[in-house]
């Protein structure tokens, strides 16, 4: 769920280690008042897929204090978050060796 007023800011950012965070999504000045769980998908920009590591940040703010009697939104409620895809090697196309359950390369 997301509950946010139009004059507040909600965002999803991807932050590669050592580089500036990039926005995947923002509410863009539009109120969001989800009434049920929804499934959404966002693509990480191709320029970031070879980063050594990334962080996904669910941002909230700045928020503005509401007038007397104004409704305050609940903000983010995130569940069942998944990051999926196929890693892209930095050196160009190649096939990664299979990995066993202990995280070691298999022959």
C-alpha cells in the first residue's frame, strides 16, 4: 500500500555503490491512496545493471504538515519485495558457471 498526499513526495530509488541514486518512480505531485495490495514492476536502468552492488530505497519526504483536520497518509507498506533478473557480466556476453547450494562454482 501507499498513502501519500499530492504535496508530499514518495519515490523508489536505485542506488549503485559509489554513485548517485537514480529514480525508478515518484508520485510526481499526485496523491496516492491505495485501498488494496497491488503488484508493480520497474526496470533498473541498463547503465546500472553491471554495478557491483545496488540498494533499493523506498523514499518518503519531504512531507508537508497538514492543515487542522487534514488527513495524514500512512506512507509505504511494502511486502513480498522481489528483485529478479539475469546478471549481465561487465566483460561482455558469457555464460556464468553453475553454482551449487553452498555458493561455489560447479564444474
